[in-house]
């Protein structure tokens, strides 16, 4: 089994997205002081725990909420023009992916 296989289904079969998800989960785990969260992420990365099931665990919320809160604050702090530019870029990428 490759390192990415446990996350391929969640990434809709896209190996690049699975790799990015793996990196993101590892960073969250490395930065966490919560042993329950770190153990939960280790199970996901090893393929023992499906990500969808892990996301229902309160330890998962404790592990990701601080980062989500920081990202939301950073988004709110951006000028409106910058947020709109970023949204336009994201919409264009999504359109490109959907039309393939």
C-alpha cells in the first residue's frame, strides 16, 4: 500500500490531492499538543481509521479548530478586493477542473 492510498477515496482518486491532504494532516498533528488528536491522525494516515469517521471524533475538532479559526481571521483581515481576486481565481480553477 502506498502512503497515499488511505486518503485516495476522500480525495476522489486524485493522488495529488491525497498527497496534499496527507501533508496537511501531518502538519496539524505535528503542531498539536493533544495526544488524542495525534493518535487519531496517525490512524488516518496509516489507513486504520477512515478520515470521515475521524472527523466525527471530538479530538479531531479540537485539533483542527484553532487552525480554522486563524484562517478565518486572516480571511476577514484581507482587503475586500484581495478576497474577491482570490475567489475569482478559485472559481476559474474549479471551472477548469470541471471542464477538464
